C-alpha cells in the first residue's frame, strides 16, 4: 500500500479523529472507505436522500396557493 501525505487543518483533523473513534473506526479506514466510494462513483447517503426528497417534492400536488400566515396565526390555539 502507498502512503499519502495530506495538509489538513489541525482542528479539522482532531474533530475527524474523534468522530472516527466514536464510530469505532480509524481515520485511515474512514478515508480509505471514502476514496473507494469516490472512485466507484457511489454517492453518500445524504446526497441520495436529498435527491429522493426533491423528486417527491416536485411531484407533490399540494401547495399553499401563495397564502401567507403570521407567526401568531401559526401558533394560535383553537
């Protein structure tokens, strides 16, 4: 395996290491996994979820017809 040298902000590196540890992973493993997905063309889950949501939203028939409500109207108790 080849070694790679990266220049990364110390704060970002610290945060990434902590997050990887919380997930029970090494930062090296996280980066390797990301690069494998990147090369394969796979998209992260949040990108896929956003695309699915936007597809559904475009097909939705309901809409407010331009109606606007004030904060008070939205919080009104009946």
